[in-house]
């Protein structure tokens, strides 16, 4: 039996998966505070190998949270504002929904 999820649930899960690592959260926070950023700048900010930074950037880009453009010989990254705002709305709606208030519910 296949389970059908709403498009909103799929998008929210994709954003959550991409944000599911502390290094990716650090990258997003760094990029959110910049106009744009080159790969080398990101690598200098994080205490991890360049290859690992590249993998995290790839995951964030595939989720649509960041975008990159090649300015030979460098790659410039920035927040994808449209998807950033969508993620904010989806998470706000998700965490803003009412929670069970029954006494028998877990606390």
C-alpha cells in the first residue's frame, strides 16, 4: 500500500533533511549574513574539509535553500530567497499548529 503525502509535507521534509546537519545550519547562518559568498570563504568559516563542505553545499543546493553561480575560477553561493521564505512559512505553519491538550497526551 503506497502512502501519498501532500506536496507541502514533501517540501517541508526536503527542507528539514537538508537542514539536518549542524554544518549545514552553520553554512546557512553564514550565508544569511552575507550578500554572497565564495566557496573559499565558507570553507574558512567551518572546521571541516573542503570535500565535506562541498557535499553539504550540494545537499543545500539540491533542496533549493541556496543557489550558486560559477564566476571562473570560483563558485559564488547565496541564499535562495524565494525558497528560504517558503521554508520559513512551512516551518511556521507546521510548528504553529495546535498540539493535543488532553491530559492523557504525552507531556
